[in-house]
């Protein structure tokens, strides 16, 4: 098709646009010039007519080189059908290796390792919004480590939780630095650990430490397997012909070294920790509990938030594992006041 420049004046302004030249286009299709004379063979202005004439007279024959037409945009027919042309590559959203090009918006599902913001309603303080790493699981509910219940004030009675999926790399990096759960183990309100063990965690720690009970080796290895323990084990002891370990020795495995700690537990005995080894005492809420965990607080203060998160994760699995292994039950008789207390009332 032949085109020509058309200049118009509209309201005193000059406007230029390109319009088809129908007469010149028809001349090209006939292989003629503007005077109606036949153009010479090989003249580029008559290429369409001459290709048509050659194809009519020589069916199923390739065009000679002087009649070849190469598209200036895509390179056809020099580009093979199974090869991407320049135009196709420019318009494609992925490169030749199948990777998304810079600037493309990629929409996908959440995968393991993504970070997202949990927000429990109502938002009463800073720790009502924290960043968690995503682990995709079956089901339709949000799940998280029970040690985080206290800052969220979560009690699983229909709590409203909002999940904010972070979109940009800059926002994800900022959230990881400022809002990850382990960055908020220590609360700014009173300088203690607001994240920590609850319920079965405290029961398990008590069972594992009160009066330093003996744990048979089979049970000890099963519980340590639940936290993925691959380090050295304490020296075996034999009690009544059964090999095993003492509870405080097992708990000491997950306590990092490098600090000493001494305090009075809620069981009114003295807890002593030297160089990361628990020497004696009962580990209860005052050791690993939320809003009262002296041991957890010491780990975070001396080794940082990453070590604190690792200890918290291992502690929750270890204590629940010992509860499952040893059993823990309570009956209505346990709620009755002793006779001495009744007399005092």
C-alpha cells in the first residue's frame, strides 16, 4: 500500500496525517507507474505484481532472490517458524529462557517461605500485627505457634484474624527487619518476654524438671526426635536396670551457653543455670512462660532474637513431646480444697 502525507489547516493550526494513496496502490498492484507504463522486472514498486505473476506461471516453485520480500519488523520469512522473531520477543512477557521480563507483574499463590502480616482484631498494641513466615497447609484456617497467643490475645473462640500479603520486595524486606515475631519476644512495655510458653508448654517443662525425673532412653530419643535434635547426648544413666537421662539434662540441650542465671521459681525452689547448663530447680512459667519467662528473656538478651526464636521453637516441641510421652491428666478431685485450707477459711 502506498501512503502519502496530507496537510490540513484546522482553526488556524496545521495538522499532518498519513493517508492511503489509492491510485498509487492500484498502480503497484498492476505493476505500472503513474503514467500506466509497465515497470521493469525487479523494480521494487512492482514487487507485488511480479510475485503474483511468477507464482501464477511457476506454481509450487520458490521465488527468485530478486522477488524475495523480508518483513522489516519480524524478519519473515528468514525466521523459522519455531524461532521467536524480534517483534514476538519484544511483545512477549518472558525471555527466551522462559523467565519473566523486568517490569512484568507476576501473580501467584503463597508458597512456603513467603512472609505475611498477621493482624488480630482489635489491634490493642504493636504486637497485634506481626510478620510470620508462611507454611502452606491443608484446610481453611490460620494456624500459628501457640507461644504467640499472648501478644495477640488469641483464645480460639472465633477470633478475627486478618492476613496481609506483602506485595513488593522493599515492603517484604522492611517487614522482615521490623515486624518478624522474633523481633517482638521482648515487649517495650516492661522489657520482658511477652511471647513464651503457655498451658501444655509449662506443664511439660514442669514434668521434665520438677525433682529432676528420670526419662528412659527410648522416650528421650523419641522426644528429641520431635525437635530434630542431631547433636551430642548427655551421659547415660542407669536406674533399676533401665538406661536413660535425667529431665534437666534433656532440657539443657536446647539452652544456649554463655550466660548464668539464678532465680526463685513459682514452685519456691531455686533455679540455677551456669554456662547454659541447668544445675537444679523447677522450670515453670517463671522460666519459659509468656510475660514471665526469665530463662527465655535471658536467651534473647544474651544471644539475640534469632537464637531466641530457635530456643522458643525447640522448647515448645520438647515440652509438648514430653507431655505426650509421659501423659498428663487432671480430675475433679484435683480441684477440691485440702482440709487445712478449708479450716483456714
